[in-house]
C-alpha cells in the first residue's frame, strides 16, 4: 500500500483494517477468505476524481482486469466503480462510454456491476449515466444516499425506470441545505426509503451497519417476498455480518484495494467512534 507522506504513514495502520491491500492479488486473497465464510464480495479499485488521462486509462484497464481475476479464481462476487474513475471529471460522454465498456465486460462474465455514489456535485450526472447504460445491461445497481434531501425523488425515478438500488446513509460531508445532518433524521429517511424498496419487485441492497435499520429490514423481509441482500464494508461490524449469514440472509462485503486509499480511509475513520479509537491507538504507538 502506497505511503508517501507522514500523514499517510500515520493513518496506514488504521486504513489497513478497511482495505484488502495494494494489489488485485490482495483483493483475491481476502475475497477467498470471505467466500469461505459465506460472504460474497464487491470489489472496488480505490480512487476518485481522476483528472489525468494516463491515470484514467490505467484505472479503466484495472477494472477490466478485475473481472479476469474474479473469473480465473472462481470468486463469488461483483464489481463496483466510481464514475469519476471512468471519466466523469472529463465529461459525461467519456464516463458513459467507459461505463458501457465495463458493463460489456461484466456481461461476458455474467457478473453484477455496481455504480458507487460520490459527492453531491456528481449525483445527477451519476444517475443519468447509470440509467443510460442500465438500459443495455440490466444487471447493474447504483448506490443512493439517504442523507441527501433529494433522495426520495431519486429513488422514485430509479424504480420507475427499473433501476436497482443500494441504499446507504452517505459518507461525504455535505451542507445542511441539501443533506440531513442529524443522525435520527438520516435514520428516519433511510427507513422510509427502505420501506419503499421492500414494496417493489426489483433487486436491491440494504447497505448499513446500523442494528436498528437491520432489524427493520429483517422485519420487512418477513412481510414481503423481496429480492434483496445486505451489504457491509470490510472491517466494520464483522460479527454482525457473520450473524446475518448464519440466519440465512445474503450478505456482500464491499472490498476495496489499491494504493490510493487515503480519501476512502478517512471517510471510514470519521464514521464511527470505534474507528477514531483505532486512529488514537495508531497515534500512541507511533
């Protein structure tokens, strides 16, 4: 894993908790371990907001290689991409073209493809690109964030178009004018959106580590014949995930890898008090 500054070296021991390692070989190794315990995986190559054409080409090729390695190693899982890794920082046209080619590669492997959601400045463009490519490859889903005030309308649009949703809370720092800031508000909105997902027929994912929301999802699943799975992040509430698998629920673990780990690692550290404690322990041991 790349560490090029004192800050990187300080945070690296914490980030390793949430990331497979620097290479696709690391991701495959961890994926095998997770598969052996009944989890599927969602492999992501770390990086975002690419502005260099050489890096864009390298990242695009890396995503194609992920499918090769998943197939070669018989891994049960899917792939998740960020559109700013595929050219959205250049133009919508570039991102849609590259996403379409990644979707074609996913089709050849008969694997599911997820589109991650990023900061709010990219939300409308990400949804537009997703819906455009989804018309040609239906085994695609998109992450939607319950802390955004706009999300109720976005879910309506996606479901009306046959889209498939990964419902998460959201991890980017957004202003209160466009995002709920209070945890109870975010949770209430998540429950409202989750109820809507359980009331329709498309596949969807409940991506949360919140026990209250998980219990509500379990209750709704008993009342509805729904096609869904739980999703969790590597390194977060792993025992809770193992319990869900033991109960017979499907669960996929989001499994990122790569050298560009700092933005992702910082979001994970900020999310929960336990993660901040991990950082403090790293500070004390440095």
